[in-house]
C-alpha cells in the first residue's frame, strides 16, 4: 500500500428520511480542522435516494467536496449496500482519514468497511488530531485500563478510520452561500441480488428519556447500590423536574436502561446542572458530562476522581443527604412558587 | 439448524479496580467472565434449537483459561465448544480477531454447514462491536447488528426476520440465511441453568485448536502483526482546579447546595405557554 496516494479527510454523512443527522455536521466541523492542518480537502460522503440537495448544507458546514450516490437501492440504510458503495468510493478516491458518527448505523457501516478495505478502525473516539510531521491521524479515547486516555494510531493502512460519539465535536457556524464540488457516483448492485430488506421502520415517538436536551440531570452510580437507592435519586430528579442519568455500571447491573447512560459509550450531555451521585468519576464517564455548566458531586470518598471535574462537591453518604436534599428543594420550590418568584418549570 | 456463537472472555469491568495513584488497572482484582452480551447470544441460540432442532456450537479465541467461558456456555445449553488459542493470535485488534475467527469457522464448516452466526453487541472490555460485522464480511454473509428480537425463522425458505435497534426505535429487517446477528441484552433473559447442564459443563473439555490446526492461514494477518491499529501515547485526563468542597455537617451541606442551585433561576423559569 502506497500511503502517499491517500489524501483528504472524509466524513460519512448519515441521513434519515432525507434529513441530515446532526453528528455528520459535527464531524464536518472536526474534519475541517484536520483537513486545514493537512492542507487537503474535506469531503462528505452522502448516500440515499433523492438526497442530492442535502449537499448544499454540507458545503455550508465546511465540506469542499461531496461524493453522492443517489439510488433507490440506498433509500434505507443496509450494511450490505452501504458497505459496497462506500468501499468502492474509498478504493477509487483514496482518502487518508475517514470519520463516522458512532450511531447504530455509523458503527455498523464503519466496522463493515474496515474489513472490506482492510484497514484500522478506532471506536468511540472523543479527541481527534494529526501528527503533521509523521502525517498520522491521532484518534484518542478513554482507554480500558483505568483513568487514562490513549491515542490509537494506524500507521501502515489507509484510510485511518474512527467512529466519534454524537455531541462530542462542534459543528461550525453555517456559512451561507459557501459552495463546493459535487461528485456523483453510481452503485452497481441490483435489488434482486440483495439478501436483506428493510420491511418497516418503527419510531418510538414517545421517547421516554431525552437526556441530551435536559436542563437538569441527576445521575446515579454504583454508590446508590440498588433499586431503592435509585428510587431515592429519581425522587430528587422529580422535584427538580430533571432527568435521571446513569453510569455504565448501574446500566450493566440492569437497574436502568442504556438510554440513560452518560459517557463514552452512552450519551454526551451538557445540561446547565449535573448531579453526580455515587459516581466515582472514571474518564469513560466524565468524557460524557465534563462540559456541563455546573457539576455537583456527592460521594462518600474524599479521593473520588469525580471531585476533579465537579465544580461543587460534598463528601457525604448519599443515603443520608439525597432524601434531605429532595425535601429541602421541595419546600424551597413550593415557597418560591407561592411568592410567584421562581416557578416550577 | 446449525448455530455458531462467537464468545469472548473478558475481565469483569464492573469489579475491576483502578489504582488511583498510578492510574493503572489492578488486573488481579478482576475476575474473568463470559462477556455478558455473549451469554444472551448463547441463550438465544439455545432457544432457537429448542424450536428448530440442530446444534449450538460456541467458538472463542483467547488464552487457555478462556475455556472457563466456554464451559459457562455449555451450562447455558451449548452442545460443543472450540477454543482457538495460540501465542500467534495474541495482541489482535478487531480486524485480526475477525480474521482468526473466520479461519476457524471455515474449518468448522468443512464438516457441517452453519445456518446462523451469533455475536454479542459488543465485548465490555472495549465496547467496540466491530468483530461481528468483520466476521460477516469475511464469510460473505449479511450482518444484522443490535438485534433485539428474532421475529421469524423460516428454514424452508432459508430466511429470517429480526428487529434491529436504531436510535429511538427499531427496524424490521429480513435476511436470507446464513447471516450473522449481533444481539442486545433485551433479546432475552438468560435463564438459570438446569442441573444436567451444570453437570455436563463441569466435566466438559472444549476442543482446542492452534494456528497449525487451521487451514490456509496467512500468519501476517494474525495477532499483533495483523492489527493495523496500535496504541500510541497514554496520558491521564486533564484535571481542573477541582471542586469547591462544601464542608460542614449534612444540614449545612444541604442548605448550601439548595441555595447554589436556586440562585440559578433560569433553571426553574416557566417556559412560554406551559
Ligand atoms: C469500553 C468501556 C466503555 C465504558 N463506557 C462508559 C460510559 O459510557 N459511561 C460510564 O459511566 N462508564 C463507562 N465505563 C465504565 C467506567 O470505566 C466505570 O467503570 C464506571 O463509570 C463506574 O461507574 P460508577 O462510578 O457508578 O461505579 P464505581 O466506580 O463503583 O463508583 C461508585 C462510587 O460511589 C461511591 N459511593 C459508594 N457508596 C456511597 C454512598 N453511600 N454515598 C455516596 N457515594 C458512595 C464510591 O466512593 C465510588 O466513588 C466504560 C468502561 C469501558 C471499559
Ligand atoms: N476473542 C474472541 N473470541 C470469540 N468471539 C469474539 C472475540 N472477540 C470478539 N468476539 C465476538 O464479537 C463480539 C463483539 O466484540 P468486540 O468487537 O470486541 O466488541 C463479541 O460479543 C463476541 O461475540
């Protein structure tokens, strides 16, 4: 493999029903920085049916080029078709870096493409950079092995690929009227020869939790021990009209669903107020909440790492302090509501 | 129906302890377990066998002690287990892992076809979820990831329908067989193992293969050598100035938190129209 042949930064642009998924625009923001450092083009890869017009947005958010394949066969995401389409593009145009959002489909596609073109892929990265001297992509993520970050490199294979969590990178301000080059390609597959078919897409409209838009999040970790401890945290969240978040440990323990998980393999959140109750503060957790406006940590261990990222900390037994907090907030908020001052949102 | 389940032995990350001074992992503190998602995959396979007949085989790449994870699968109900274990497999990233597993599956298929391959959604030591789709691509069969339900298996027409979890919802997807599924925990509850399974598992010894037992292996694609990704530098996460620690007894702590939160009035403003 001649590494010199590979140039340019690519972003997979996910769309659902003809609407762009935010993470694609966020990655154009991050990709722009990488492309500028490397002095190469930033390119979007847009697949689907009747989606060509979306390329306009991609240029305005920073893409120099957009590779489009518009074909009925690509209307719904399928590994089978997308993998071939993207694999063909990679072989033809040879990018050096390729970013995907770490969504269900983004991860599925990236994994398949990595094998299709035989290259390295780093999952769930939270920090991206390039080593200009060696012209190497540095994809970093919390490392398994403790409170530590690790940079993963892919020295001898191209493209260097990574999936990136939604909400970690920032999209750029839209630059109205910015234009770029649209490159249309086609796909050679026939529907009859395909082995999979999406029969139906069922959206859960009454989405139970919406952590990403929550103003107040009250998160629980292993320190709350069990169902009863979690209930105590729920009550505090209720009083504040907040949303319950969780560390991976209580998700894995089956106490609460994965859609509540904050962190590297959960959600990235930026509420105005984040309570971390009985959470030790492992980097896999903190990468998902460290940009919250105000972080209050409650932990009975004065050395807990969570106190390194929190703005306010209390060293206390959650089982003692949380019910008291709930009670005091209830009183205070009722009081204020009566006075017509602060109302309960 | 012949079902092959790929399973991995992982350190129990829920128990593993980190030494806060050195930032390193105390590996001795972590017992090795069967990757929890893979337990669900085996359970699903056992359930399918109950309906459609056939055989459930598990395949694992790992060190010799990973045979314990295979025995756990036999407890759940697997018929047979294969461990591929060799120093030349060590240090593999997901690309090299899927290559080794693929070579083992090819060898197994010489005697018996495979109708369905199951994997976990991801292994909890890395949460990557890349191995399953990699194996599927190498076998040339469709991968269906994040499966929460098997809706229908139609052996006559060599077809199945599954629910695949996506952001706020799921898709109903149909695939021809053979195909590869990666399963979520929601797919089933892992039942308590009946006594006969436990007894069988206690006595069970899996077949162990080394690289030399596999056919047409390109050694360059195995282990560390076959892994395109490597770990570069490592560093502890940046520390901020640290929290303002609220001292005093619980009463004082409570009242300070309440007032600092209530000061942020915008948190409690009524939104228009509500
Ligand atoms: C690949 C990978 C991905 C991961 N992704 C994520 C992720 O997305 N999100 C995530 O959160 N984690 C993730 N993790 C796990 C992460 O490394 C930590 O293991 C996890 O965050 C720890 O959860 P915890 O803080 O709830 O539990 P613990 O680390 O067990 O901490 C419990 C805390 O509670 C405190 N405590 C105990 N009793 C009390 C009490 N009575 N009152 C007050 N405090 C008390 C203890 O002092 C301790 O600090 C991931 C791990 C891996 C390997
Ligand atoms: N060493 C291994 N041996 C067998 N199966 C594996 C191995 N590594 C990964 N798998 C399978 O691939 C899935 C995803 O793993 P990962 O890509 O590491 O997250 C696991 O749930 C297993 O089903």
